[in-house]
């Protein structure tokens, strides 16, 4: 288990990713409807589209939600190896999220959340490795 700043980052980021994953999974959460509409757009610029892989937007949203929630739990509560692995997985999700926003031509201020998340995950990984 990480100590000091690494421990705080693992707990805080784990909680954050659990709360961002839940609205993608449960339709009774108000943000679910907005996310569902967003993932229709996100699927059009899926990073593997040049290879002919275009996901179903609903399944794409659920997959991201499961990964965020599961990796968030592992980041907050798992063993050191699980925390490091989940931080790397979440970093990859954020790279994909940033790629999606850039590809959709979203304004640069929309890029801030994934960039901040990548910075915090990178800081966590730097602190613990």
C-alpha cells in the first residue's frame, strides 16, 4: 500500500473514478441520458475506427463505465500491484477520452478534465513506482 501522497491520490482518484463510472452504468442517475447522447458522438471517432472497429455507443458507454468503476475500486482499495495496474488502465482511458474530444473538435477548455486526470494518475504512478 502506498503511503503519504500516493495513498491520498489512490483513495481520491479511486473515489473519483467510481463516481464517474456509475452514471454510465445506471439509467436512474440523471447524467446517464446526457452521457448516452455523448457516446453516440464518441463512437464516431473511436480510436480503432481506422481498423474498421466502430462500437455500439451503448455498449461503449457501459464498457467505459465498468472499467472506470472497477479500476476505481482497485485503485482505492486494492493491493499495490492492483493500484498500479488500475492507474495505468485509467491513464489509457483518459488518453482515449482526450483523443475523442480533440477528434470531435471540442473546445480546448473541454480538454482540461482528462489532462488533469492524466496528470494526477501520472503523479500517483511516479510516487509509487
